[in-house]
């Protein structure tokens, strides 16, 4: 459902600090696929009306990572200059989570 936050991964024992947020407007086909993999572990949900939450302020124009969208390539993020050059140069509208209070 929209508003769920999950750890991202690419296989067994592959979770790091990458997360994804299920955004409004996701296709039912894609929604049905989420959670099929054990490394996609949900850990939070936005309470209340997702359409009126801070989630709507997060830029989502890049979509998913390749080959499903035009977002960042996960492997490039972890290059030596991934955070300092690759992301800012290629994805200037990307939002970052600075801190989180639970």
C-alpha cells in the first residue's frame, strides 16, 4: 500500500541503507510484486492520508532504478564519488532523508 517504507536489496543478505517508499499511483501489478523477496522488509508506514503527508513533497520523477525506471543505479551510488558526484550531477532533484525520529 502507498506509504510503506521497506529496505531495498538485490538478493540474500544484500540489504544496506537503501530504502524505498511505496508511492501513490503505483500500478497494481507492481504493488503485487512487492514483498515477494525476503530482502524487501517493510519497517514503517505513514499513518493517515498518504495524499496529505510529507510523502507528496518527495520528488518521484525519476521513478524506479534501471531497468524499471530512470532512477540511480544502486552500484554507482557506492562508488568512491557516488554521493558527492554521481547523485548530485545526474539526479539534482533527488531528495534525501537527513534524520528520522521514532
